C-alpha cells in the first residue's frame, strides 16, 4: 500500500453523518465493542486532529501492539510520523523490522534521511533489488552512499540506470547528483569517445534517449555496440531495447536498420539482447513497407527467442498489425496460426478494434464470421462479442451472408446469443438483449450479473475493519486512498458498497467524495464477489447534481439519462477536474467552447468550475449537437468527443462504405469511426444511458424503458 502522511486537517462532514454515527450513545457503545482495541487507532486520529499529540501517541502505541493487522500497521505508521527526528527514526526502524516490506522500508528510509543517519540508511537498504525496488528508496540510498563516499557508489548507480526503464527519479538524480562529475553531452560530442568510462557513457546515453534526442543518440549507439562486441559491457536487454528505439526513431533508413538488427540478433544469439534485436528488426522492416516477409520472419524469431509471455505477446501484436497492411487472407491466416499461443487476450483488443474498422471500410463483411469463430475461446470476451454482434447486424442489413448450414435468421440469432453471453462487454450485451427482445427478468439478470467476476474470493476482514472504521468513526478523507491500496487484497462487495454509500452521503457540490464513491463502487465490476441488486447499481450510476441536471435538461430538451451518462463518463462527477488538454469540470468543456456558449446564453460573468454553470453549458452544448445531427445522440456524443467536422466526414464515408444512399443505423456507424477513443466513448455513453434509463425511469416498465432507450440510441426503426 502507499503510505500517506497523516492529515491533521479536520474534514467537514455533513450533519447527517454526525447524527447517523455519533449522536446515539448506544451506537457509540456498539461501535466500541465491534472494534475493540482497534478503536484506539481511530481515537488517536481524533486526538491528533485536536492537537493532543501525547495522548494520541498513547492510543497509537496500544493499537500498534495488540490491534488487528491493518489498524496496528496504521498506528505504527502514525507513530513514525510523530515526535522529534530521533523519535521518528526509531519508530520508522521499528515499523520496518515488524513488517519487512517496501512500504515500511520507504517510511524508515525517509525518516533516516531526515535524521541524516547515513550509516543506518545504507545498512537497512543493502539487500534491495535495483530492478524492482521503489525508485525513491534507491535514490535516497544512492545519495547516502555518495555522502559516505562509498567505493560501490558508481557501480550501484550504473546497476540502477541499466536494470529498468529510465524514470523521473533517474532523470532528477542524474541532473542533481551526476552531471557535475559525469561529462556533459557537449563534452562527449567534442572529445574522443575512448576517453570516457563505459558506465558513465551509457548512463548519459540512456538519459539522452529518455529526453528523446534520438539524433544525438545515433552518435553514441555504435560505441555501446562496440562495448558489447568487446565484452566490456554485457548486452543488457534494456540497452538493446534502447539501441532499437534509437535507430527506429532516429533515422529513416528502415530497410538498412532492419538488416543491421537481423545481423545483431544472430551475433548475440542466446543473450538477453537477442529478443530486442529481432523485435526491432521487425519494427524497422515493417516501417520499410515493402519488407512484409522480412518483418514477419523477424517477429516470429523474436517470439521464439524468449520465454517471457509479455515479450511474446508484444512481438505477436506487432506481427498481427503488420498483416493489417496486406490481404485479409493473410490476416485471417495469422490469427488462426497464433491465437492459441498468446498469453493475455486483452493485450490484443486494440488490434481487433483496428481490424474491425478496416474490414468494414473494405467491405469484408463475411470475414467477421470467420474471425469470430476462429478466436472464440482464445480472444477476450469483449473482442468475440464485438465481432459476433457486428456480423449479426451486417446479416440484418443484408450485406453479409450466413454460413451454408444456417438460414439467415438462424445465423443472426446465433451471433446475437454469442454477443449476449460475453463476459465483460456490457455494450454488446445490452444491444444483443435488445435485438433478441429479452423479457424484463432476463434483462435484470443481465444487468445485475454483469458486476460479479469472482465468486470464491477470500475476504480480508482485517482490511475491511480498517476501512469500515474510517466510516464509523467519521473519517471519510482516509477511505478512498486506503481502499485503492487494499481492494485487491479481498474487499467484499458488501463492504465496497457500504463505503461507496457512505462517501455518497458525504458528497456535495464541488466535493471530492462523489467521484471517490463512484470509483469505489465500480470496483465491484472486476473485484466483486456477488451479483448486484438493481437498487445497488444506483451507486455505480448515481444521479449526482440532479437539481441542476433535471432543470437544464428540461430547459434545453435533452434526455436526462443521456446527460447523466455523459457527466459520468467525462468526469465521474468530479466538479474540480481539469484535463491535461484544459477541459474543465463536470462536462469537461474547453475555455473557448465555454466562451462561445456564454455568448449564446448571454452570460458575461461565469466560471466553468462552478457545478451549476458547467452543467448548464454542457446540457446546452449537447442539446445543440443533438439537433445539428438529426436527433442522433450517438452522433452528438461523437461530436462532443472529436468535433462536428470530423463526424460529418465520417458519416459521409460510412454511408459510402456500407453502400447506403442516405442513412445507416448508429450502432454500425459507431464501428466505422476511425478513432478508437471516439468509438469507445460512444459505447460507454450508450451503455450508461441505457442503464440510467432502466434504473430510474419509473414511468415505464423496466423492459419498456430499456428497449425504448436502446432503440433511440442506435437510431433503428425496425422495432
């Protein structure tokens, strides 16, 4: 788990929670009895908030000695954050001796560093693995070794810099600690390379590559290969990968580079570098365009040169993508040959996404049947479901042909049933259920069963006790970070939903607890131990900010279920979030879009960080797109994500691709969208819109609301 410094800032909790958890004397006694000695930890938090550090220390010390695992550990961590530097140092060392893991080691090392106890810092980290230990621990150890003038300092630095990918920690360490004593890039460029220490030279090479200065790295790469040839430096896999990237991105002689790496792979056969030399031979040949056979052979050799499942899958992914530029027959042949050998089916989902778009654009309708039968049981359920659903829809549209042993109606039903029975593809499940006209009970079973993946999970009751304690004793600010550290260790669905509901009640306008509640609830999809009830699904699809959303949806004629889905997808109901691109708030509106909407709504003073304003602008914007795109929510979603100009171009091309003169159903248009992000965005919003309508529309029977929304969203008129 990630260890956080204890917050001493008091979090304001809504009055309802105090009345729920604290006002009853009997409740207080019940909680005390339930938590026993662990209650000392939570009492210590309250004392610490009130500035009573000595009393808090006594509480934490009691729980650290006799509490359950996680409450005792948190108490020990609290002790390691309190007192003088010397006291923190001692407590940190005791913490590590008790738990002997990287998280406790990090706390101990930080405290030793703060106390300037270099000797113990080095001693406690002597057995760490530079290839896997936390980079922060390694950085502090190396800084201590430098202060101590350890004779092993430079060798340890080199090990760290060559045993794993370069990170920000490496770069900052190089910048702050190594530049003064290692030659600069400018000096290397001017001087004879023979003068420099190989370790220093390689570190500079890796840092320069991290900065993506591929042109300069091309000047250094031959010298590193020379070190390999002469046995001065072992052919580390990381260095071989770096050299591959240097030639791939630093020069355009792809065919020549492919030949070079093929030769290197043969020269260093059996070494850790062999895989990457074959791999980059394939990458280079692939970029040369006319070297398909050489690329294919190189990737095959890469696969055969390693025992690593991850490396095999990586090379196979590129091999399959190389086939995309050639005939459909070569793609299907490659899928047939290799689908049984990959390790992680999910790794190939994006390949099959790209392939589906290519097949549709190329009019290869019947290939969907061949592929979904070939990959069934080998590809992910999401992938198989998508190919089965698309094939069924192409059959309905009359452009694909059924297999010889089935009528068209039989083939359609069989393909939809396969899409319905996929494990995780809720989008295709929902639409397949709609197409098959499932009844209300079947729909409810489908929706609720979706969220349970592990029925035999072992529950970690000590972890649950800690998390529930934060709720019962009124500390919502600690729940989310600790839950995210612990949910994989065995948190039950009941506890996850309890915590999500608690945080939901703590939420409010511009409050962090709404998105935290939702993120916890969604963990039931992958880590739940039972199906969810319909009422419980409302925690996964909440109607936060309903007063604003309902008001503006009515004003601008937008379906509220659709807009809840949009806010959920865009921001997870986080009113404060700002994306890396500058999109702001609940509906992720850009400044320039907001300015345009403000003019249309005649608003001079506004803030996109204000929840009410952001919702008003977002509803107006979506409603405007909906009308501009002939009352199609899917096309409006796509425009919201990628821009209206692109969507109009895609629509025109899609109609031509499918041989239509005027319109085509939106679920087929979605599959023809060339940008994967926009396709996935559409699927998420369609799925969530149907879910919201099914959960909250009390005016219609559940089947009717489900069916009507699905029909509206895919713009299909046959039912």
